[in-house]
C-alpha cells in the first residue's frame, strides 16, 4: 500500500522539555487524522 502522507517542508516539532512541559514553536506542525 502506498503512503499518502505529505510531510510539511516548513514548521517545527512540538516537543516536551525536561520539566514535562510542552515546548510549542511559533510555526508548529499540527498533525491530524
């Protein structure tokens, strides 16, 4: 089966810092289903 997922060329990941808080950049990549 061929993947139809398109990976964005711009944007940054939303990560979790050492304290367990979300680190959301100004240009986040928002996944959706």
